[in-house]
């Protein structure tokens, strides 16, 4: 009665039954334990109510920072920082790149940032809860870093829906910039909010009562912020750049997201769940900052798809089998806009004697147009056997993927002029490469673990075998305006790296007073660096061969 138990939390409930007259009704109640006294893994649950009620952008990374010891480089209040899905989290001094994002226990990170976080922005209405594990990882965890396992809602036998919205604007943001400072020449400071709104809707219910359920969410989210000290030029084609101080530049993104989850109770013992999401995201001013003029910024579009398929089978009241797979694709384009470009790009060095000549890239983008094909697949399988004193689990997890990049120049961005005080001092030409691929052949883990409870002490132990293999595909260099005869062939680069590691894990938890309120815990574990294609990229000729000359 009134006992709530989150996922991955072991709760002991003691009840007293006394012999009474048959006519009486007995209500058995007990106080829920305050702490988990059987596991040394430090896990905190972010509930659906927390996602709806705490003023953040709805990204689990921002809510996780409310947990003691968890840190991220990007802080957010009410979504003012926009989409922070690429931020990395740490705890207790762990490496930032060792954090891992899971959905239904499956890795959903892509090949962008060491496969640990996803570039997909998940709706805050999607989750039943998100479990954040910060230490004491068991054998089934591939990392000693922060692990976030996102558990989506599944619908039920009644139709239920919800709508969540938030927004803000410049009038709701305070500033410490006074008119006196403005009068002394301080313009366009500080970075401030231009526009923010986030609209989410969700509905779930039965397709067939007691058998098949659905849960659907939809979201539109946009965020724009003014950039301190950066303004549009009066004339974007001018060689001597002057600023229109009445037109401040801004950065931001917008996102459209739709996803659907179906859950089928195949029998009393087995369940099948399917989840699919498609998301379109755009950054109209990719990589803009105080030294990149708005016309020199590129537009980035992401077309992200992600899915999961999970099956669970309770063979007996002690034996459970689980299988899952998650395919994903994150193709993107990063393109200079010809309608913005106003001539050969200029990179002004500044620091000279002309006060107008501050460091700035303007007139057009100096970077190549990029067409990226990014794909990943994750798999897991496990068997769990539970008795009164033991909980044994054996299993595997695997992730594979690749990053294929195609860089091309347009009319303007295969040449640039460098200046100081608007006087040219260097010309650089570019001959970008296309068609090169870095590949994660396998990030495989095999594990066995057991948790043994003996009175008030619980001992956990596990052994994990990790295998990591990356490579670079063979490719032939493409021709460009400046290299019309370039046909260099580059051979495959295998085993960069090929790691094989054995990682033991051990932990102990002791119920100090036997009342479930105080526990002593300790853990020790060995883990490996989390990576997808970073080492392959570092050895890929597409990234190491010089494609510029000045």
C-alpha cells in the first residue's frame, strides 16, 4: 500500500499477518526502504513527473546534473541553452567520453561522438523514467562512466494523453547591461535569448485490450539566442567589413520529432515491443560565433531515424530471457548557402591598427560542403536466473556502425583570402576529399555476473570480455577544380585499433542496522575507453592527407 519501486531498485517489504476472525478485512502496509541495501550500483531515477515539472529543455542530460556528483559542460535553465543533446556527462572524475546512452537497454549513441550519446532530441513526454547509474557498474555495463537507460512509456488499456508546452522571450530575461555601459560603446552584449518555445503532445491506449497497446509522441522545439558582439554587415560583399549595429546576429536550431511505440503481450510469459522515431532538425547558422559573420555560416540538416525491437520471455518464475536490436541512421548535410554568399571568403586576422578590422571570417563560408552518411546498429541478449539468495545473469551486447563523409567545394569555398587591416597577405586554395569511410566493426561485450545475498550482506561479482575493432575503407581520391588529375588510391587500414580486454567487477552492500535505512557500499571495477570511430578517423587518409595549400 503506497510503496513505489523504480526500475533497478531492490526493495524488501516485511509484513505481519495475524490470525483473526474470518469476517475481518486485513490491510497489510509497510514502509518503503529509503535506500537499496542489496546493490552497490549508484542509480538515480528521473521520473516522468520530473521531466514535466522541472524547467529544463527536457533533455535527460540537464536533469541528470541535478544528481550530486554529475557534471556536464553545458548548463541550462528552462531550455534557454537550446538543444544540448551532444553534451557529455561525468561523475566522480570519470572521463567525459565514457558516458553511454541506452534506450530499452540498447546503445543508441551514433558514430559522431564516440557512440556514447545520441544526436536525437527525445521528447520529455516519451519516458516512464530514465535511470542514471554513476558508479558501481556491474558486468553488463560496458563502461565505468555515467550510464543513462531511457525507458519509454508503452500505453495501456485506457486512452490517455497529455500536452506539455513552454516558451520564453527577451522580455522574460534579465540583463545587467546598463544604459551607461551602452553609452560607453558596449554593444550587443551579453548573449541573450531571442526566441524559445517547445510544444509536446502524447497519446497512448489499447489497439486490442489486454494484448496490444500503442504510445505516440510528437514535438516541435525551437531556440534562438543573440550572439554577443556579432552583427550583420552593412554590405555582405564589401571587402572592408562594417557592422550594422541595429541588426544583431543569432544562433539556434529547430526540431520536429514523431515517434511510435507498440507493445504486444504475445502470451502471459512473453512480450514484444517495437519503437520507431523520425526526426528532422536544422541549424540555420552552423558553427556561427563571434568571429564568423552570418553570411559565412553554413546550414546543417539532420534526418535522423532510430528504432528498437525488444523481446522478453519469462520461462519460469526464476528464469528470464531478453533480446533486443536497435538500428539507426543519422545522415546530414552541412552546406554553404549561395544566396548568402557574397564573394570569395575573407579571413581578417585583426589585431592591427584599424579599429574596424577585428578577427572575422566574412563574405562566404571557408569550409567545404559536407554530405555525411552515418549509420549504427546495436544488439543485446541475456539470460537471468534468480533464486532467493542469488541473481545470476549472462549475456552480450554489440554495436557496429560507420561514418561516410563526402566533402565538396562550391563556387566560393575552395579559395580564401587572408587579410590584416583589410590588406591581403595570403591566398589559400582547397581540394577537399570525398567518399572516405571510418568503420566500427564491433564493440562487443560478453559478460557473466552474480549477486549473492547472505542475511544483511550482498556480494556482487562479474567478469566482462570486451572486444573493439575499427578500420578504414579503401577509397580513391576525387578530382576538384584545383586537382583535375588527382586519382590517388588509398588502401584499407585495418585494426585501428583491435583491442581485447578482460574486466573484473566486484561490489558489496551491507544493511547496517537491518531496517533498510542505512547501507555501507563499496565497489571496484575495471573498464575500457568508450569509442566508436575516433581511432579509425585519426588514421583515415581522408582526414590526414593535406587538401590545402597557401
